[in-house]
C-alpha cells in the first residue's frame, strides 16, 4: 500500500467546513485507490501560488514529511497545470499528482464495460496530452501504483501526434457505442414504461437502492465511484405496473470538466427519464454541501427541470438531529430496510400520478384480460366487479402520450 501525503490550500473564499470536506473527500479517494494517507499538509493563503500552489517554505515542510513518513507520493487537491506540476516535481523528492489524476486512476480500476474503458481512456489521454513533457520521468520513478493505471501507463512515452490520433480513435469508437446506447434508450422510451433515474453524490447509496428494489446484481461498496457504467434494471409492482431504474456515476464537488465530458453518455441515460431520484447520504456531516453540489451539476447539465424526488438515505445511521434541511418532495429512508423501500415506492407512485392522466372506465368481462396485459404501462389503482352492470369499474393512470387501443 503506497504511503501518500495530501496537500491542500484554503483560500479566503473557502470556509473551514468546506475545506474540511474537500480534504476528507480527498482522503477517501486515496483509500478507494488503495493508498494510505500518512500526512495531510494544509496552508491558508489569500490566493493560490501561481508557480508552486503553496509557498516555498511549505514545500520544504512537505519534503520533511516525505522523509519522516517514508512517503511514496504527494497528491494536491488543486488541479495542477503542466508547468505547476513540473515546478513542484522539481522541488520534491517523490512523484507528484493532483486530484484529477487520482480520480482518473480510480476510474481506470472501476471501468468494466467497453464503453467505460473507452471513456476512461479518453479522459486520461486528454489530461495527459498537455503534460507529456516531464511526465515520462515521473512515471518511471513511480514504477506502477496510483496514477499509472489504465492507458496512461502505455501511452506516456509516445509523442503528441500519436496520442492525438489515439484520442480521435477513441472518440470515434465512443460514438458507435453511444449510438447503440441511444437506440436502446429510444426503445425504452417508446415502450411508455415509467422510467426512473438515480442521481446523487458518490457513495450516497444509489447502487444499494437499485439492488434492493429491483434485485439487480450490481457492484455495491462503501467506496467513492463504486458505479461507473450506467445500469438499467426493470421491475414490476404487484399490480404488474412496470418501471425501469437507471444508476449512473456519482457526483463529487469540483468535478473536473474532462470527467463530465468523458462520462456525458452515462449522465445522458437520465436526461429523458420520467422521474429523478436525487439520493443524498443524510448521515454525512457534509450532506447539505453534497446536496448543493448535485443540484448545481443538474442545473449545469440542463436536468434541473425534470420531475424529482429527494431520497434522504442512510436513516439508520442518523442520530435524532439530522444535519440537513429536507427539500420537498422527499422521503427519509434506509435502503437496507424493506418497510422504508415500500415508503419510497409509495412516494414514487405519488409522483407518477401527478404526471399521468387519471381515468375511470367500465370494462366488459371479455375485455378485462387485455387490460391486465396492458397493466405494465397502465397503473391500475382499482378493479372492482359490479354485479348489477356485469362489468368491471376501473380506476387507472396512463402516460399522457399513451393511446389506449
């Protein structure tokens, strides 16, 4: 396990609470990448140093910590420009990377699908292209480990022309994969099945929700970025009404633009859904800040107008005084509790009813089987046989665009 020193700068516009959140999150990222944090070095400054991020005296302190802890690497929270990386690397005794490269390294570990691997390769190569000079020597000093996994390990020594060609090749392959995903998504939309999207901060419990509601077998762990590849599962309620639920990559604060671009298609999965579940870890000390990050990202992606339901998860880990103000509409649940999951389903149905048309109809006995057949699209709330009319009284909800045959 690599021994890691973390470095962060708290400028005037960053509150103590937010800075603490940033550094805690950075530590969790290191642990997810299978490293061990041995020291955290912070500096308060009016502004970031353009040359070294921190002051020269702080660099000397970092070198002392490297020697003291026999550290293998230094990771900066701030995104380092190519020149800053080279300048800092020239002052420190071990390799230096930033938070962006750490995140990309985790993605390289997590990606399992063809699309996920292509997206990781694209993000890594675009990050590395302007940093080729000087990186080769640093990577050779690393000899494997954090920051070297994925395509970066084999592409760094190649020249810029080859790397640019590789980026174009990956983009072309991604277009083919995304076209296939678009066709699949279009088929789901044309089916009129009610579609739910899961959006939230990383490690908020989205995968646990989709596992326990739909009995899906997706990777679930107490780690950041446990899910990278979009996962869509279909499940039915007791009245045969069918829903799909899609899980996507989780958000973090200060999400690097190249990661948003690279994982654009995973977020696209939730752009056309009928309902967004915004999942928040209510047990986190930073729940309010994490919720703000998610809402800001949704607005930036143009997804803030989609009907939504706030799901404040991990209620079993919350004390009597939750550290968050609950937005509405919302549910406060534990994804591990069966009763809570039923509460969530009831809330989902309530939201569905607001966007569907409510209809009442008398159905003859000979036609009832066809209605039952259509109940995966039509939410049949009640079906009562009236002996006097010798017919069924139906109360149901249907999508506004769905035509009853």
